[in-house]
C-alpha cells in the first residue's frame, strides 16, 4: 500500500467516530409543524409580525398523508418559514388540512392542557419586535414585556403574544 492510500485510509478511519455520532441526528435543529386554521393569516403573523422568512412550501397528497398516519385521507398545504439561514435554521412548517375545521385547544394558560405549549424566540431588540407585531395588530399579553430576573438573564425582557390560532409565542430579548 502506498503512503497516499494509507494516509487516505487513516483519515477515513479517524473520521468514522464523527460520522457514526452524527448519523443518529444529522441535523442538530428540529422542524416544528403547526396546523393552523388560516394559512395566510398565520404566515403573515410569523413573517411580518415575528420576522421569519418564507423559504418555500409544498403539498402532501391525501394518499401519502393517510399512509403516513398524518390525516384521514386529506391533503395538506404546507408553507415553510425559517428563523436563521442555512442548514441550522429553525424551520416552522405551517399547514392547513383541506376540508377540515380543526378545533382549537384551551390556550388560556400554558398549563391548560398537555403538549407543546409555546415557542420561545430570541430577539435582538424587544422594542423593534413589538413595533413589528403592532403593525399586524398584535398586542402583548398581560403586562408584557416584563424584565427577567437579573439572576436568570440580565438585561433581558420577556414578552408573550398569541398567534392567529391562540398559540403562545414567547419573545426574549433586550430593550434598546
């Protein structure tokens, strides 16, 4: 075996533990799917109000949706929004199921029922985020924004708002 071949094999063998460790989770971020009652209103909230970027969309045919266990033979319309850029960007998949009127959950408080209860989004400027939300008619909940304890997150403010379906979106960031 020549030196070049031996060197290449050595490099490949050294990389194997990394490949094996990464193969379980090839991406460290997750995509989150959210069924909505009005796709256009939700896209507007998350793009114009929060600041996500539209990155595409697609449909899932009724047969595939049924075979995968997603729906009872109803097609999906999905719009994909990103927070960040590239492979590590968080993706929010907003979806509307044709011919359905999904029931809303009890979103009065985060402890009203089990399941994923809110999104946390870190913002660079709470005041700018509030201005964007105000332009789309969204007001903060309760007394938001409220300062977080200095022992937890110095200089950071917590603001809670609701998306068009009543889901809580938590924004954390400084005030400029």
